C-alpha cells in the first residue's frame, strides 16, 4: 500500500509538472529518453554547451541551453565534397548515408562501406575513401578539452581539419562545403526573426571567413558561426542563406558549377514565422598529383548570457571572461579556434600519449578512460563567472563568513556544475559526484575545489522552506544546517539558489553525503596540496561529522542505517551497521584524524582516534563473516549479500595513501579476501564473467533480487571497484572486472557516448548518459600510484592551524 501510495503521489506530481506547468521532471519515470545507437564525440569545451556528432557524421544531440537536451538530427548540417579535374566537376557528394525527404536536389546516400569512424575524446576521426576517385578524406574533429587549462577548455568551439590525400596522377581541386541550419532542429527554428550574415576577421596575419547564424529567441539567444581558414592556396566562399526545407537545388548547382559558392554580400532578411534558414561555407584548394593538402573549418557558438528555467538570474559563461558577453564573440571564437587548434592538439597528445603508448595497458581501457570523459562537457555542464557586482556575502550566505578563501577562489575560477545524468536533471548530485570527482580532481582540480566550496556554503547555511517528499510522503525542511545537500538544484529552476531538487526522499538523514564531503576534502588536499582550501574546509568537516555522530545510536563508534532509503543506493534498504556506510564512516573518521594531525589540532585528533578505535572493532565484529563484510548487521535474508561496493571506504583511503601502517583501518587480509570474493561471486558468477560486477550477490551465487538496484550493474561503481582491486595488487582481476562494463556498454549495447547508470543481465538499462562512470579515472590514479608516478608525496607536511 505504501508503495502504491508513493506511485500515486509521483504520478500526480508528474502530471502537474509536465502537463500543467509544461516543465520537465527532475527524474521522469514515465517518459525515458529512448536509446539511439548513433552518438559520437561531442563538440565544445567545458561549460559552454555542446553539439554532438554521430559516428555517421550527423549533428544529432544539442545541449546549448543549460541542462536542456534536444535529440534532433538536423539534416541540413552536412559536409559535402566536390572534386574537379581539368576544369570539370567529376564528383560531388554529401558525406552522409542519409536519404532524406528534404534537400532532394543534393546527392545523398554515400556508401557506408567506404567510411570509418574513430573516437578518442576530445578528438574523433572520420575517414572517407571516395569510391572510384582515388582520393581519401580524413576529417579530424578537435575540441579544446585540455587538462589544467582554465581558459581554452571553456571555449564553445570545435574544429574540423580535413586532410586530403590525392592518389591520382593528376592534380585535383577539392572543395569541402559545410552547411548548417540556424538553430537546433527544434520548434524555435521556425519562430521567426532569425537571420544570417557573412563575416571576415583578419588578425595577426591570419584570415578567417564565414557566416554568422543569429538565433534570436527571447530567452538565451545565441549565434552559430561556420568558418574556414584562408591561407596560401586555399579559397573560402560562402552562401549567406538558403532554405533547408526545400530541394536545395540552387545550392547544389552553385557548388557543382565551379567548386565555389557565390559569396553574396550583406545580411539575409529576417525569417518569417514558420520559416527556417541555413548557410554554407566552402573551403577549396588544389591538391597536386600524389600529394596532400589540408582544409580547416570550424563551428563556434556564442550564448554568453544564460537564464536557467526560473529566469530569475542572468549568468555569464566562463568564456566571456576572455571573449566578452556582448553576444558578438562568434567571429573571434572562430578565429581563435582555427589558429590555436594545433597547440591544443600538442597538449592533448602530451597528456594522452604516455597512456596510449603504455603497452601494459589494454586497448579497451585506453578507449574507456578517455572516451568516458565526454560527460565532463556533455553532462549539461555549466561553468559560470561570478558576477562582477557580486560581493563575498552574496556567495557565502549568512553563515559562510568562515570560508575566507571562497570568494577570491570562485572569482578566479568560476562556478562549475554538471548533471547527475542527461535524464536525471540535478546539478552536482553529491553522492554520485563522489565517484566521478576523480576525473575533476586529476584533470581540472580547480573546478573540483570550486564545486566543494559551493557545497560547503550550502552546508553551513540552511533552507527552512518545507516540502513534501514523493516517496516517503513526509514534509520537512528542504535543507538542514550542517548537512551536505543531495544536489545544488534543477536546471529548470535556479541552481545554487535553491538546492535539493531531489524530491523522492528527504536526504537530511542520508548517511553517506556528509562522509563523502570529508573524504573528498582530504583527497583533494592530498592531490593538490592546497592548504588554504584545507583550512577553510576543516570547520565544515567538523560540523558535518558532528552532525553524522547522531547516527551512532549505541555509541560503539559506528553509525547505523535507518531501515529506509538513506544512501546512494536509494532503493536498496539497509538496517543497522552496514559495509557501505559503515566503511565510509570509518574512512572519514580516519581522514579526520589525519587532517587534525596536519593542522595541528590535537584535541580533535584525539577525539576521532578514540572513535576510530571503537568503530573498527564494532565494524569487524558486526559485519565480518570470515570471507567478506555482510551487507548489513540486521540478520535478515539479504544481510549476508555480497555487495560489490563494500570496500568504498578502503577505495578512498588507498587513493590517499592511508591504507597501511598506523592508518590501516580495515585489516589488509580482510580487504583482499572481500575483493577476491566479489571477483569470484559478483563478477565471474554473473553473466559468465562478461558484464562486470552485479551490485548484490547471494552467497550461493544467485543475484540479490531484494531490490530493483541490488541486481543491477552500476558502471561507475564497477570502475571504482576495479580501482580498489588495482590498489590492493589485484591488477588482473581489476581489469577483468572493468572490461565487462566497457564491452557491454560500448560494444554489446551500442551505448557509445551515453554510458548509463545501470544495466541488468538481460540488456535492460537505466538512466542514459550518467555522471558516475567518470570514476574510471580512479583506476588511472591507482595505476599511477602503483607505478610510483602519483603526483602527491607520501606524507603531507604539517600546516599549523590558524586560531
């Protein structure tokens, strides 16, 4: 009855939200995004929006408005090649296998047998062997996603480098035409008032020519720009406007005539309501017999000032710091991209090549490690500037004055947020970010610290507004003081301003959120050596741990779960002491001891040393069964389940060098035994050992079906488990475990660039394009640490605490 009541509450809420208010649900259980096995490498840097190309070359997923996705393939967005020999056009073809009902004056239906796609994020390659022409085209797609770069990595641009190889014994003139519709293929494309205009920008001896497509919606207007680099031997022409809903015959004939476009001057007229418009840019060069030439084109988009769904506050994207917020940056962005992509590629190769050239690492792992990073940009990601008229009090709230470095830090590096998933519309979902955060702290550590400051602000403040929760039916405050929030808001509302968009349960009593904050604080300090950050976070860590202590109801040094959904496995109930939350608790207590030691806080150190001593004994007594740690201590049928995530606390301790000697929280022999049991039961005994680790397995080798989550595989959890195995010397087992997820998602189920949260043995999946799989970067940290390459020293230096 309780379950049915919860469903009824959700349905009533869903109907009001989606049908009456005409807004998107933060989690839509009734209208999941359908699986399309078409996606390739997304374009764009961090936080400026993304445009995804499919592996067949189509432009098919759009995320320009923050956190909002359009899944339309826009048929006019194409590359077309024209070959001319001795003054005659010998071949002209749209480089697409599509046969659409529009633009039928174009030559469609390129044979896919002659095309090949490769992706290694943030780059992709499409190779076209033009049939019968003895000419090969390779389009290299480049986006500025560069570790430790906080300028170029924010730019909303992508570059297409076309390498032309002429295998003929005669010269050939090659033209590449890039056509683009004004808009995203959504109904707003026909709202009227849009227009295009050509542009030319010469700077530092470099000339870039293209067309601007101004998309003039009342909320979040933007400009698209297609362009090409003019250099010796390269000509660039354009077509300012054409009708992408018509036959397109005039465009085709224009190109066919001489391999050029007419290049009319002046702006196009405004579109009428119901009308769409498009533009094209063409780059041409002569390629000598048996020779090679390069053509360079770019796509940029400029949506500098954005509103979230509430339309309350105007936000400036990070890239406006460098290119301005006037909405006129598209020419400069295009010019910058076309003249700097070579530098970006050098930096990308310097970062990736040591891993790619390591013969001891399997090829699938190299692919997974880099390609899973797509979510860093394509996760509804926003990277906003702090407004120039903002003061410290505006960001810190009434209780945040102790965060002394928050304001200068956010002023310098901005505010970062990404969605839990493309279907789970909550920013910086913290229980999940715990796993994904390894990618941030290893590659863009300033963004991780920025995110932590935003979480810390919400911890020390509270939101007294009451709200009814959909599953439990209770009414409670949205956010309590000294409790870590579940998330920082819904893109359909006002993130940062109103947190905890998650309405399923009241997360104030979740057991893992506070602990995951403490664990990340020390991990971040260990990897970055940022002592100012550690000093700021120390009082916050004390506050959340003090708040957490109330869950130790019997004063044995170990917290207890409450018998309801109170942690990241929010449909897998836990009673009493548990391997997952109990292990996270002990790891957090250990890190409190270590942080107190580093900061010279002897009183707090002794407090947590005493708790740790008691808690370790209780954990082993209540949960260790001789082979692994029980799911919980309740004695119920499911309490002896083998949880694949039971060593999550050890995972973080190992990543921070706190897993040996005086800091050994969990006996090493027990950790090894538990991991070997998980490998034997959850991995090898599940789906023939080919699909990773199931969340829960009964001791008799049958998956735990006590909840909808216990018999799922969570890809991000599996990568974290594999990292733990590697940390403990079980390298072969770790790779075997993680490989099952990669093969299932990227090969068996065809979910490239949309890795879900979960799947089951029978190819049932849940929540496409999810944050948690970024945890694969913890595998890389474990490998580097094992090889002695980790950047952090073994022991942090002591930093006296400030009074």
